[in-house]
């Protein structure tokens, strides 16, 4: 009996996989009943870090259109169950889609007992949401609760971003105390940003497996502890090491909070919510220098730049620990199943998420291998990542360039010099306002195209932002190198620089998400890796560049590079749909061929894309292809 069960266990798993696939096809075909979808219908797809996304939803594996007024429509309960079971297959962690093959023999049941029979119908023991208006689902929360959660997590994210740049005001004092150059002390900023690059490799998969709340609470505690350690450091190496780990833990809210917003807000409001959230990410690094400058100049000294951040971190930790509720739908069902098991003593009750097993090969592929293949193999991802890396690097380069102008030329103090960053902050807020005001236009375009987004609709803002950013660099350089030009003139250049920075970033990330859909998480992961390296490296050569070339010519060089990069979104505006048509990852391309791939991972990716496209075709919800002339002419 035991031998029979051991030999047939893989067969049982295969039967379960086949039943899931059959149910998915059945549910997808039923959606043919709803061919006319309104523009507020949303795409549900799996992402590792909805971070960056205002269309990705973290608990689906295929593109399933759902009306946002009734988040779980007639067949959405069934679809949600399928998506929950398969979410890890196309996201960041989880069992391989083919099922796990066990090499070691099945252990005995113990005490001479035979293996018990399987449950009569396993699906009867799987918990679900109680219809479309289930209050447990985060999208059905009251607006006040969503608003409070958003404000709380916005503060958490701003704290992490704030900590990245406040140390820049303390580099001179750190260099003086430990007897090193300011370039060496600037490593405190670079290593923190390097932590931003590596942190999401842990926090994004953890949030997909265990929910959003756990990684946020753990990370903010670790973030606060390492900032305390930095404040009491007795030598330079401790300062640098603790700064890296503070950035590593601080990367969690940057990677996970966007996914929380995706859980809470539907497609009509998610764009606005994500824009407001992104403003906290971009304004945080620019609000910190003047605070750090005044602290460093006071009797408190440079160590209090870390103490202040740690206090903010502990406050965020306390709020998240006591008041933050779980928003990730699969994790909510896990908690519901746990309560039902305890209260009914029926131990067969479970959520689909509890069936998922961590697969090391899948984890490495989704978090390391695939992002690198997209980064270096997809022209859209590579060129946009290079553009965004340059912009992101300049964001942290400004932390050195602004003091050279306002402290070196205009002889401001460190604290007063930091106030000039409010020009850039204002520009970023204006960019966010413009994107919010574009939402009705985007909604009308979406409605006219039957609810199917065209990625190129995002690019006009990127083009305008690129022109503004390049102009801002020229303005800054040629108005900031002479003391007889009033200080307000280079300060106002930040209006264009900040506007361009925010416009490029927000809409470029949206373009990547719209272009790659089910592979958006990997595209964003590769993009984040490259731009974080730029953010870590640019501050290290900023002083030598501006002092060696002069403020005006260094800014001219950077402005010329920025101007040379402006055609990238223009090319994608004109030819993006053709490039995606030839892609092995973008769902607008043709079904991938079977020849020529030596990598098992690439075969897996092709299979996932093929399943994805079949499911979307079955539900009459395919993404625009090159032959959709009307849609492309609308762009």
C-alpha cells in the first residue's frame, strides 16, 4: 500500500496541475460572454514587485479582465483561486509550473499506520473570498482606511528615501573625524544606494510568499537598528558597513509599498495613488540635505543625522507593527484558513497559497537570471534603463553639485545650501500634478480602445520631461558658476530639472509595465539594479568633475548627454510596437518559436508567455499588436 502511494504521488501532483490548468481555460473561455469591457476594467497579473507599476496586480498569473466596481465578478472567485495557486509561477518564488519532482523516497506515515486516503474533493477545502464585496479584500476597504494606510506607508517610504541623502551633509565632518578624504566619506551615500539595489532581491519575493506586512515590519526594525549603529560607530569601516545595511533594509518599502497600493486601489484610482506615492520617493532625498546641514552645523554634530533617521524609522516601525493590516489577497486567505481550522477543528481547510513550495531554481531565475536577460537582451528595457540610470545618477550627483555652487560660489552655510533643493522639489510636484491631470485623457483613450492600454500613450510625458531636464542642466551650469548672478537663478533651474526627473521616471516605469505585463517585475528588477549602480557611482566622481572642468562646462557635458538621450522615447513612440512584436517576452510579440534556445529558463519563459497569450486570446482581451492599425494611429 505504501509502495503504491509512493509510486503514484507524482501522478497525483500532475493531476492537480492539470485540473488547475483545465479550470483556468474554462474560466477564461467563460469571459467570452463579456466581449465589451469598459475602460475601468483592469489587468490582473503576477509581479514580483508591483513597485513600480500602476497596472500590475500581484496575485494573478494571467491577464484577466475584471470590472473594478465589482472586483470579484461572476467568475472572479474561481479565477482568483487559480491565480493564487499559480501566482509564484510567473512572479518571484514558488513551485515550478511542472510540479516538484522528489528524489528521496517517501517517508513512512509512522506508528505502523497506512497513508490516509486523500480528501474527497480538495477544492471543497480551499477558502475563498466571500463574493465581490468581501470586506476582507483590500480593494473593498473604506476609503478612510485606505487613505490612512497610504499616509502611513508614504511616511515609511519617505523615511527610507530621506536616509539615503541626509548623510551627504555629514561627509565633511566624517572625513575630518576619521582622517580621510571627502571622496572616501561619500561612500556612506554610495553604499546606502547600493543597498537599495540589492535589497529587493530579498524583500520582493518575501512579500509575494508571506504577504506585505511581515517584510515591512521586519525591514523597518532592521533599518532603525542599523541607523543607531551608524550613529554610535567608532571607526570609518563601521560607518560604511552600517550605511550599506541601512540601505538594504530601507529598500523594502521602496519595493513593497507600491505593491500594497496595487492591492488597495483599482485601475481608476491606482494611477493617482501611485503618483502621490512616488512623490514621497523622489522628494525624500531632496528634503534631507538641509536638515542634515543644520544638524551638522549645530552642537549636535554629524551623528545626529543618523539618530534622527533612526527615530523616524522606529516611529514607522511602530505604526506598521500596530496599525498596518495585510493587503495581499493570498495572505489574507491564509489567515482566514488558519482561523477556520482552529475554530472548526477541520485541518483540511487551507488556502491555495499554502500549497506553494519555494523552488530554488525558480527563485534564482525570477530574481537574477531573467531580469539580466531582459536588461541586456531587450532593447526597450536596456535603452530605457540606461536613460533612467543616467537621470537617477544625477539625482545623487546633485547632492555634491549643489553645495559646490551654493557653498563654494555663493558662500552659503550647509543648511541654507540644502534649502535650494526646494526648487527641484517644486518641479517634481508639478510633474506629479501634470500626470494626475492627464488621467482623464488617458481614461478616454483607454475607453476608446475597449479597455486595452497601448504602452506608447505613456511616452509624451517622458519626451517632455527629457527636454525639460536637459534644459535645466544647462540653466544650472551657466547661471551657477559666477557669484555676480543672483543665487535664485540657479535655484529656479531646479524647476525644470525636478519636473524632468519625475516625468521621466514615473512614465518610463509605467511604459515598461505596459510593455511587458507578466514579465514586468523582471523588467523593473533589471532596471532597478542598473540605475541603483548609477546612483551609487555618480557621487564618487562629482567633485573631481565639477572642480576639474568647472561648474559651467561639467553641467554642459551632462546637459549634452541628457539631450542625446531624448530621442530614445521618441524612437519607442514611433517603433515601439514593432520592437515588441519581435520580443520573446513582450506579450504583443508572436508566439515564440521552438528552435534555437539552449537555456531551460528561456524555454520556461516562452511557455509562460504562450500560456499567457492563449488565455488572453480566449478571453478576447489580447494586447494591441502591430496589426491594430487604428490603435497605433491613435498614438
